[in-house]
C-alpha cells in the first residue's frame, strides 16, 4: 500500500540528511516552510508559496528536457 503524502514527508524528515537540508533551506529563506507538531505536519504560508514556485520551476525544467529529447529524436 503506497504511503500518503504526510507519511512520505514524515518518513523523509526522519532522515538526518534531509532534515538538515530542510533546516538549511529554512535558514536561507529566513522562514519556516513546515509547521510541525507531534500530531501533524503542514506547510506554512511561506511553504505553500515556495512549493508552488518550485513546482513551476521543475515543470519548466521538464519541458526543456522534453523539447531536447524531441529535437534529438
């Protein structure tokens, strides 16, 4: 059975390297991306905005790769 998004995120944050990367990113941004408690995990407003912009950037990168593959194909 696949993990739900919250379980995936909690699992990822259990990894010290990923947790450290998130902490460095939050420090660089000067804001928290996640609101954490013992029972829940949610994106902050800044986290929502960052996520939205990151997805746009990743989609644009995928489009560039797709175009390159088409040109080479």
